[in-house]
């Protein structure tokens, strides 16, 4: 791609074959419905590839997300999984888009959903349970979810109103400990002991991780085993559905991002994308994406993976906050005109873009090579890092 285009702007290299295979593996491994979390990447090319890989259920958080899924596919189902929803969005989701499952974590939200759907008997109410915090790279606790006592009360209210009910939780994004799901299911079991009503759905949420530099999670099968162990404690009806909501785990490897070096100042590289574009996870989550230098030489491109040094990166905007400290191990002689390929870039990169300062990456190519994944030699050297400090 670099040899052919010599792009001036950042380019997303999309790998539909990787997306299809990742989706297929997840659907075959998880013993229930796999709801793709659309918030992670709603680009049609990604949704199409996931659909081709077997995804038929979509975790949606807004009316636009519900709409994009409905416009693309006729054989799928969307679920309104945001615990706080606009009244008009609830009405449209139910009346125009056929959404029947709604998450709540507050009595007022339950009343809102029932009012805006006319308390239709086919509405299914999913109550979100708060879980223990601190086991994930992104801790999602504190904003949503209720205690077992509060959850049990909401379940009883919805069930008494004539609705099927379910229970959901989220252990946090990029969860590296499978046992977190077992622990959350213990809370779910306690909630059911309090509620004493039959569940139609148990949703173990998202959080399934992918590899980044220095972060190498257990395989999906370990998470499924942990979920099975937790489910064994629950007295669930035979027709109770099991759901999960992966996002990052389905799409991260499905794209890489190619950026260009515009200036080198000592061991700082100024590139044409940054935290206001595709790369906010490098700063706010502290994730280290796999990176390598691509150097155009005549009509070919050299991939430089040896003789490396540690760099920090600056994005293209005029804001000094637009910096990614790293350190990132790249070609020691990196210079203006080099390109950097950034792997695992299919998750959240596109959804978090802004056009601040007029920079908004929006170029795509489809490529057929393997996913660009992290390796141990990309990890920063502790001695060099300490010396730099």
C-alpha cells in the first residue's frame, strides 16, 4: 500500500478476512448469543465482515447505532443496552426498529421504558448489576450498575408488570483475569436468591481482551471455562439465554493504521495522527499498540524491525496534550518521510476521531495480509527507559 500510494494522510488498512475469522471463532467458542458492541467500530465494512463471520446480534447504545445495523442487515437483532436512554429513542427503537430488549439500572428508567413502549408484553427488561472494580485496563464501574438488593427489586418490579427479565453486568474493558466473570456470576447468583423469580437472560457483558505490547491475555477458552464455572452456581431455567457483548475482541486485529513521520526532534517523532484522531487509547488507556517503521525505497518498501530505539510521539494538532509518551520501539534512524504501521487498530480508533484543527483521518484500503500483532521485542527496554527519565 505504501509503495503504491505514498499517502499524505493516515490510512486504515482493513482486513475483512481477519474480522470474519475472529467472529467465526468467537461464535463457535462462546456457548450463547454473541452481541457485537457497535460502539467499538460502527464502520459498515467492519459490520459486513462480522456479519459474514456469523454475528447476528448487536449490542447498541443509541438510535443511530440501531439504525446503521438495521440499514445493513435484514436478519439481525439489536438490543438497547445503554442504561440511560432518551424517551424518543426508546419509542423509535421499539416502534420503528423492532427492538424488544432494554437495559435499566434505576426505577425511573424502568418506568420510562415501560411508558414509552406502552408496557408492551413482548418487552424484555435487563437489569444491570454493578461488579467489583479494578480487574480491567478500563474500569467501567461507578457510572452504571446497581447492588444485588437494588437489582433484585428492579427484577421483581419488571416481572410483576408482566415482562420477561434478565440480568447483565460488565467486568470492565480489556479484562485480563477470567476469574472476574466467575466472581461477577457469584453476585448474579446472590441477586437471584434475593429476587426469587425466573431469568430469561443472563448477559456476561464485554471485557474480552486482545493482545497489546506487554499485555498478553489468556485465550478465549479460559474465559468461557470461567463463565461455565460461574453459571454452575445459578439455578437457571432451561430456556434462559446466555449472552456476551464483545467489542475490542472482535475488531481490534481487523485493521492497522499507517501514519507518516513529518519531523524528528531527538527521540520525538511528529506524526500525522494523534489523540484527537485515531490514537486516544495510546494516551488515555496507556495501551502500547504494535508498531513498525515502513520506509519507501524506490518502488519498494523496507519493513524495519531491527536496530531499534525508543521514541515518544506527537500528533499533528497544535495542542501540546497531543502526545503519546510510550516509549515505542522503532527504527533508530527513523526520519521524515518514513511511515509507521500501528497494529490492533480496529477498536475505538475510528469511533473516537474528531476533526480538531482540521485533522480527521478518513482513508481506507483493504489488504489481504495477516493481522499485525504485538511481539515481545516491541516491549520497551527498562534500562533504556530508566536512563531516559
